[in-house]
């Protein structure tokens, strides 16, 4: 997996979050929580897009595979607003996986 593919994967999750947020009523506390999580995820994506990494290292490949595994597990579940506890949990899991990915590839400096 390349850096661009990771950036796109994060973008796909951001889009799923946007769809979920758009399906909620204004003022819904879950909407606020999702928007907060989205902002953090968006910042992580931006951080990744502004740096250059060696995609050929074992650390990058392993971290990308772990992130992809979480992505596969949660794919499509974020739009299921009938179970907001699960939606928020899955977004948090993905955000944690992105943060772990960035830590592994030393994106935080």
C-alpha cells in the first residue's frame, strides 16, 4: 500500500462520516461527537499528505496493513446510524488505527 492509497482510504472514511452526519438531526449529540472525530481524522490525513515517507520500509508496510485490516472490518458500518454507539466506536477504532499508523511511521516528528 502506498502513502497515496492510505490518504485515499482515510478520505473514504471521512466521506462515510459526512454521510452519517448528514443523516442526523441538527443538535443531536452524536452528530457533534462524529464531527469532532471527523476533525481529528481530517487533521491526521492532512499531516500524512504533507510529509514524505519511504513506503518501502517494513514499518510502513506493516502499519499500512494494520490500518487496512481495521478499515476492512468497519467498511460500510459508519453509515448505519440506527446504532450510533457502534458507529462512534468504529470511527474511534479507525482514528486510533490512523494515529498508530502515523506514530509507527514517525509522522508526529
